C-alpha cells in the first residue's frame, strides 16, 4: 500500500510542472570571442555592435559577465546586436585601435559604423539597461559621431615589439645607448 502511494506521488511529481506560470528562459546572447567574426556578423545583415573589452585577469570584467550581462533584461536589450567580447591582451591591435587603456570598456557602434556609446568601468544591470535604452534611437540613425576605427593588425605589434637600437655605439655591445 505504501509502495503504491509512493509510486503515485512520484508519477504526479513527474507529470506536474514545478512552476506553471514560469516564463520560458530567454535565449542567451551569442558572443563572438574575437573581433573579426563579430564584425562580419554585424555586416550581413547590418546590425549594431556591442563590444565588450576585457581580460582574463580583470576582476571587474568577470563581475560584469557574472552579475550584469546575463540578466534577462540586459539579454533582451542585446538581442539585436552583434555582441563581441574582445580580450584586450589577445587582440591588442583591436584594443589599440579603439584607444582602450582601462577595463572593462563597453562600446556600441550603430549600423552606420558610428560610435554611439562608450562606457568605461563596471556598470550595474540597472545602469547599463538605462544606457542601452538611451542610445536605442541612435542605433540605426546616422548621427555624425566618430566612426568605428579601422583595425590595423600590425599596429599593436609595431608599437609593442621590442625596439632595435638605431645605432650601435663603440663600447655599447647591447646597443642600449642607441635609444638616447
């Protein structure tokens, strides 16, 4: 008898939904983890871009990912965007082109390749949602603001590569005086 009661309860638990009024989970934002594929995705069909600059060592970047960018309201607001997560250490040429010197950095580019949002540092979900809603009218409108920079792949390498001295002076076998 007890076995029959337990089996009936188990079947009811399987057949009965846990929360009948629960809304279906919003699909997650699809992130491109390198700049070039994200740029291509924004080109066809033409979509605005949401670019998040971060790094593996950046604790505020991780906090932004864990506490803000996965919130349902933020996810819903980011759906029309080509979302690109750029690791500033791995894609130094992209970070250099955008002038990124501090993390996290969030940049929004409209469908006319104009920068219409540029925010530095951590933002709460409420703050980011307000910022995204504020720029919404400008996502498809030509605004006359600064254009998306062109990324030159060799720019970061040329700037960050070890320098070779211009002159090797006598008595300076390592060429260190050539930098003066």
